[in-house]
C-alpha cells in the first residue's frame, strides 16, 4: 500500500484533554480517542500518553503504519514545525521537539510528524473538512476562552514570518479601550474573550430584570456565555442585547482584517460561536461598516459547526495534504 | 540576447503625472521619463501617451525590445492583472485592459504586460530596490493623500482574494472614532491622511503660539503636512506635538496589522513619511504596546527613502522577477 493512501493521525493537544483521531482524506475521522492531558506530571508523561493514543488508534483500525502524525498545540511553534515552546496552559514545558519525541517513542525514526499552532490547525480542519471546504481563502475566528484566529489563503495556512499569524484576538478596535491581560488596549479579546464577556454581561445585567437571576442568583456570580445563550433562547432581552453587543464588536475587528487581507469569507468557530445568529447576525450587520466600500461585496460570515473535531481533522490534514504543500 | 536579460519598463500611472523608467534588475533605473496624465482627454489619449513614453525610453537606450511592461495603477485591478476598473483620480475610465491596449499600440502582440495596484507596486519596488531589500517579508505603509499599504510576504505581493489586500488606511483604531469619506469610523486615514491631518493640525494649533502663523497667517488656512515639518524642524513645539500625535496613531494601527500577519518589519514611504523621526519615533514607541507580547521582539519601523522612483522600479519588477513568481 503506498504511504499516501494510509490514514494519518491528528492530535489536538489541549491544556485539559488530548484528543487524537485516525483520519482518512476521503472519509474523515475513522477512529478517535481522548485522554486527560496530565500536564502536571511534565512533558515526558504527556508525550508517553500521546504515543499511547496513537498506538491505540492503530489497534482500533487494525493497521500497523500511518502516513504520519500532525499535532495542533497551543503557543509558539518553530518555523520547521517540530517544536513547541512554553505552551500556555501546559505549565513547566520549556522547549519540546515533538517530532523527535514521538518518533523515539513509536520507534519509527522516519515518521512524518508536523506540529502547528492550534488556531491554524482549526483553520485547516475547516478548510478541508468543514465550513471552509467551498472556500479557497478565509479568515477563521475561534471564540473560546480567548479569541483565536487563523488565515487560510489559497487552501494553505498563512503563517507569517514566524508561524504566529492570525492573532486576531489582539487587534485593537479602540486604542484607548479597556486593557486586557495582554496589555493591548481595546483588543477584541478584552470585549468578547470568555472571561471578559462574562464579566461585562454580569455587570450590565446585575441590576436588570433578567432570567439569569433565576439561573444564577441575585449577584449573577458564575455567569458564563452558555448562561447567556440559554437565557437568550428563552427570549431574555438583556441576554439578547449582550450577545448582539459582542457580535457588533466582532464585526468591528473583522472589518479591519478584511481591509488588510482582502479575504471576505469569515468562518467563526469555538464554544461562544454556539450562540449562532444571536451573535453573528449583529456581526453581519456591523462588518460592512468597517470595510472600505470597494470590498463590501461578497462578505460572508458563517459558522463552523464541526465542533471539537475540527482540531484533530486539521492536525491530520497537516500530513494528508500533498508533500509540496505540506512543506511550504 | 535572451529575453530575460533585457531591461523592463516600469510605468507609474498617477492621477497627475505618468512616470516611466527603463529598469535593469542589476543596475536599477537606466532611463526615466515623465508626462502629465491627460486624464480629462479620456483613456485613449492616456494610453497613447504611455506607449509614447515606452518608445521614447527605448530610443533613449538605443534598444529595440524590452522584456515587458509593468504598470502600477490606482484602484481595482483584476485577478489576471491586465485590467483596471474605474481608477480613482482618473475620471471617466470604466474598465480598461491595459495589456491589450499597450500591445496594440506598440504592435507587439506577445509583449508581457502586467498591471498591479500602485500600493502593491511600491511594496515590490521597496522589496527589490529599496529599504525592503534585506527583508523577505514586510508591511509597507504609504503616507500620502491617503494611507496606502501593501503586504510583501516572502518577496512576493500578498494579493488576497481579489488583489486588493493591504488596505491598511481603512483599518479602524476606534470603532466610534471620526468618520472619513470611506465611511469607516476611526479608520487611520481619518487621522493621518493628508487632508484630515492638515485639518486636525490647523484646529489644534490655530489658537496657539506657533511658527505656523508666520508661515500661513492667523487662521492657518492652507496648512499642509509640509508646513508642519518645516515648523517642527525649527523647533516649533505645536508642530512637533502634532507629528508625534500622528505617529502614535500610526503605531496603533500597525500593531493590529502585526498581530494579524506576524510580519514585524514595517517600511514607511510616501510624502508624509518625509517627517522622519519627528513622526516615526512616536510610531516606534507606540507600536509594541499594540502588539501581543509574544510578537514584540524584532519589531522594526524603517523609512523608504527611494521616493517616487519606488513606483517605476516596482512596476518594472513585476516583469523582472522569475516567471514562476511572476505568475503566482
């Protein structure tokens, strides 16, 4: 069997869980597995666990070889796409060469292993298996704990000078705006990142008549975006307004991205995107107002509905794409 | 003589003047010529004039063939890079296929002719002949009547989905900021485009003790950025403050561009950039504050000192670069 017809393994290395899937270019996910990321035990244990997931998937499928392993990981990835440096949410990691580590553990010294930033990997997953399939180029936004992003240009990840392109969450929409942890005033993450959106919603609604009081008590302690969706779906006006407020802010920053990139298809994924039209209709209304008139045609904001799978699929796609593209 | 060793013609089609140069990849500009753009007489006359400039340059050099003609033009260029549509500053043009028109006029039906957006062309000129030479990737900002931009990525123009990428001037730095003609609230052009910067400076300084009163009279009518530089160079505090204010705003928008692109070299050209450190020192101070901490290393803001020549050189470079890249 030629190597290129074998399935590939995609690994989504998260701070809490590590997901892995055996993926075929045609059929998508064949088998998938997941295990807690035992970050507190150090890199060696985490790497052992990843190797174990790969072996288990090969057993699941009854195969003895894979085309390679793609890994989506948080934080900075080197230009050669082998090594991650101090991933956030995985404390105690300095610099770890995942290619070398996985080849050693699997005793496959030639195995293709490619590591890529997790936001970029989600973009690639969308491009080949999700909402991005019909589009050569798009901007991917991931609304989760933070606001992540990726640029897919002509079906490839646009990596920038060091592989970190797509940091949409840190683009400012108000140079004198609120200051999030990153220290970038008015960065969009400071409005619609999960923590700050939750805080905004709490303080905005705490004195209002809202269903959220019934769900969370008087002081709305513990409010999350999920509570907002639930209340909004029951028609709660305050929750609906906050989600539209967030969608409006997202439209502002996406306008700047469209102006700079001339890429007019936006794909929105991540947990907070689950709010769907409650959030994205406002984004669609706002976006053209922040785009130069000549580029206002054909703007498209769509949701990625693949969910978590987008990460393992995209990671596998790092391996599955033709060699010429893979090494570009 | 092989075609690839011939010089190329670069044409910079402006609203006021059309500049053309015969350019050699090694030596740069061999001969250059310029003529008023007789836009009011319609496209046919302008195209005749361009063809005449090309013929004159060939006579200057005593050659009977060129490798091709590259044209930098304002406005929207089609994806195939042959045709411009309704260029601003050249009223009455609908859609003009420059490739066909110039081939006909020069009776050279096979002549390579490539048209590209003028901001992109300036970026290419800087990349191959100017301040961009040592850098594979950079963001070019052109501070003139408007605020233009281009993205040079791995020595190529990043064109986006339709060739219009780089519209940095329309990126917002304040989603509720001042409204320029484009209708994008808080767009950087609304702060530091020539007209609005001049107006800001006038109203900010009109009631202050400034050298500008001696240059322009009590009401500072007719103030331009050039007056600001002249006064600032003589130590005028008000003018110095306004230029630093403009540089600060530029730093805010460049931060967003760096976050999105992970390209950390910025090259600033255009007339207003003539203010040099009076403007750009403030940009350098502000820029890192608007970039995510992980990308704050190696930020570089430099001036393009080639001046107008960057346009004709970049246009010629459209032809001079290797075929594989030219067609990408």
